[in-house]
């Protein structure tokens, strides 16, 4: 019975992690969109503004990896 409880706890934790990843992804998209809007307001084309926003925002993959690592580090131990 203990093994089933442990398995269920891990399944729930993975679901929570996916939800946190989705929220973080949405935050990143919102920040990039805000930067893009600023560039468009300055007269850039939509395509150039998106590229400039992504360049200014930086490495999305690296940011996601650091966020996951911190989340794992700060999570309570089993």
C-alpha cells in the first residue's frame, strides 16, 4: 500500500510541475509580447519587433532550465 501512495504522490507532483511550467511559459510569452509591442510602437515591423524582443529577452530555454532547477532545489524533500 505504501508503494501505491508513493506512486500517486509522484504522479500528482508531476502534474503540478507541468502546471507550473505552463504558467511560467505564459509569463515568458507575455513579457516577450510586451517588448514586441514597445518595438512596434517605435516604428518597427511586426517581424522585426518580435525578433528584437526575443533577442532582448534572452535565452528562454536557459531561463526555463534554471527555473526548474531552482524549483527542484526549493521543493520539500520526500
